[in-house]
């Protein structure tokens, strides 16, 4: 009797495990839009930086606003109501929709997937029968504390189906919400308007008490800046071997 009971419990356990594994394997993803919005980080910057008329404080704040500006592609970070699901399994969901720029009718392809503890959004743009160009790839951790986004500045290249696609030129973003309440944000890319083309990188740290710091580097020229919770700050410029420092006071 005990032996039969043991085998009964054993096989029941095995069947439950197999059923559970099969259920997990067949369970499809649930789509959601990227949760990170860089514009909300401006709420952490003290008024002494935002409202200062000091020329160096203005440089710092304008650069921060620039590195947090996703308007060029933010409208593609929300799945539109007209998006059609054309494929789905346990690993990915594929959507397709049209986007009218008033001069072009583009087909947008979005693949939403999950790898390990990270979700990914990959969008491509196609015009007519032309080649599908990479548009953006975003990643976000399962706990939504970190992520990255790569945006193809030259997504419009090669839209003419008689022209070969241009090389991809990516603008890269990263963010991390740390356990101490601070936020790290990075924006990096190549300025195609400069001759020769030059890489530019911005880094930003915002602390929960209102203090913060930022830095920018473009070739041999760079600067660092930091401020207290009132917005009093210091700006330091580095140009090769040359260094100059400027301070500003909140309210000036």
C-alpha cells in the first residue's frame, strides 16, 4: 500500500511538472510600451539651474534638455491603435502599421520580444518595395530600472527603392535607476554636420536630494558641471591643456 502510494504521488508530481513546463512554454508575451520617459528627469533639476541667466548655467541646462529630447522619434514608442498583429509566439510579437509623413506613406514593422530578464522593441521602416531600414531598437529590464535605446539618425536614407540603403548612424541612450535613488543617463552619437564627423557624449547624474552633475566630451574639448540642491553650480571647461572654471549662484 505504501509503495503504491509513493508511486502515485511520484507520477502525479511528474505530470504536474510537465504540465507546468508546457504551460510556461506556450504562454505568449503580453505587449507593453517602453515605460521610460526621459522628459520626467527635468523635474529633478533645481530651479537655480533651470532659471539661471548665467551663460554657463544656461549651457549646462540647454545641453541637459537636448540630451533628454526624444521628440524626433517618441511618437513611434507608443503602439498605435491601427497596428495589426501579424505574428505571435512565446518569444515575440510582430506588429505592422502604416505611418503617413504627409509626403510619404511608410510601413512600420515592430518586433517585441523578451530575452532573459530584458524586453526589446525593434522597429524597421519600409517605403514601397524598398529595403526595410533600421529605425530604432529599445531595451528595458524586467524591473524597469535600466534600459537603452539606439535610434538610426539616417533612417530615411535609401527610401527611394532605386537607391541602396545608407549606412546606419546610431544615436545611443542609456539609463539606470539606482538603489540609492539616483539616476544615471547617457546620450552618445556622431554629429554628421561636423567636418570631419565627430562623436559627442553627454553624461548626467541626478540625485534624489536635488544635487547633480553632468559632463560632455567632443574630441579634445569637454566640460564638467555640478550643482547643489538649490542650483548653485560650477562649470569647468577643458580644451586640450587649457582649463577654465566658472561658478554661478542660484537666482542670478
